[in-house]
C-alpha cells in the first residue's frame, strides 16, 4: 500500500527548522515569553536558517532579546524595495539543476531591473499591487517594446513569487494572463540554400567553417566558439578517406561586460550532445583544422585573431554583416543558421525527437520553432498521388 511521505521539521539542539513546499527553509524558536517566534524571512539554504537560530540563541543568552526586537526585524525585512530584494534574489537564485545563475543571466536580469523595471524598483514590495503592475505593463507596451515587456514581466513574476514564499507579501501581484507571452511577432527566417551559398562565398575565409558548423550542425554561437580540437572526432574508412566528422558539445562560452568570457555547460542538460556533420562539409572543416586551429587538444576551433582567445560576437559581426548583406538578408541574425539546420534535418525524415536531440532542445515547442516550411507544397502534393 502506498504511503504518503510527510515533510518533517528538523530540530537542532535549539529551535526548529521546517522545509516549506517551496523548497525554502523556515526557522522558528520558543522565546523567553513562551511564544513561538518565526524568522522574518525564509532561506534557500538550511545553514542560513541555522545561523539565524544561533543568533537568536545568543541574544537570549546575553539578555538582549525581546519580542519587540523580533517584530522590528520583521517590519524591517518587509519594508524592502523591489531593488533591494531583487539583488538578494539574484544572489540566491538557482536554476532547475540547483546551480547558481550564470553571469550572462545575472547581467541580463540586472539590465531588465535597471531598464524596464526601473519604475517599480524603488517601490516597497507591499506597494506593488496588481493594479500597479497592470499600469506599469501597459505603459511599457505603449513604447512598442513588446519583447522587453514580456521578459521584464516574467522576471518580476519570479521575484514576487519568491517574496510570497519568504512571507514578505501575501499574494503575487503578477496576475495578468499571458503576461509573459507577449512578443513582437517577428519570426527568424532561415536562409535559403542560395543565400547560404552567397554568405559562404562572401564571408572572410577563416569563418566559413564556423558558418558551416552552425548551418549544418545547428550549434549555438556560444557552443560553436567554445569548440576545441579535442571535441572533434574524425572517422576514416578502410582506404584512409575521411567518412565522418563529429563534434562533441558539452560546454558553451558567454560574454558580459562585467565578467568577460565565461565557460560553462550548455543552455540545458539536453544541450550536451554529439553532432555528426554531413559529408559535404568534410573538406572545408579539415582545411580549417589545418590552417586556423592550433595543434593542442585545448586549441579553440574558432579563436579570435590572436589564435588563443575566444571569438567575441561583436568581432564576428564585422564579418557576418557584409556577408548577409551580399545575400540580401540584412534582417538575418546568426541564430537563423540554427533554424536552417533544424529545418534541413527534419527534411531528411528525422523524427521530432531526433531533431530535438540534434539541436539540444528540451521541449517539443522549442524544437518546432526551428522547423520551417520551405515552399515544397507542389512537390509534396505530387507525392500524394495514387494510382486509380
């Protein structure tokens, strides 16, 4: 018979710590007045809850504890502004794998707090009501920045949700249905075969292989520019000819003005993968390894001009922009090559799961965004014909 596991409060030598459904820890103790007193906030780590109990025990032992002091601490904690609370939230926030936020993510969140969320930043958490949020969001949408509005609302929703768990506010004021789904409606269109050929013919030669890896392997920019010689596996047939080249993706590089280049795992666990590249890219990739890649296992495949540093995206765009202009696609970001890869792979007959694995997607909705119609309706309709 199945049994239901109950959450249990742990007791130290003094005081009580309870694991809340949110995954955070709540500490409390019985004071000299005989009443139970709870910490003015919850904690992401049990050790922090233990530290609060230890401090309260010391105050009691020194005769400096009082119910009024506890209430004052609670009032001070609840009187936080969004700006102050957001900073602590950024320090303590972890992702779905329990890891601290990456520098690039923190940089982006701080940008949103200093930008779109700036009108709300000086407000007390308790003063940010659903009505205030609606007005702020409407004003931001009126500026035409739909994507920024969506991202800022999503961040605010996450921060205020934690504030509820901390007991600082009673309800999350972010109650707008679809508030995080607003976007500009602009779609990333992959290049056509002819446009890709023009880009490859036009771009600075040492970047041709980078474009090929993105367009045929579907790697993100940060994944491709962290590839090293040791990540490349070359398979040869009995005659010694190269039959297959694979690249192993288990790292990615990001860059922010604050932290510089930071190497870490890919965007998600699904991003760790091995990608086989189509045979027609073999010659170009082998030539690139010979001419532009160092001889050591840790040598970057696509380094900066000095041959050893990571290639900054701002540096690469100086070569990418003229190439896409030559193809008549000044609207096209480098990321569109990943869309090209997803579409072409699906056209081979790959299943959705296989396409997800190749691109490193963890959800079907994300994978579907990388598959585009290619104007083959006449050809596909002809295939539907049957003999009468």
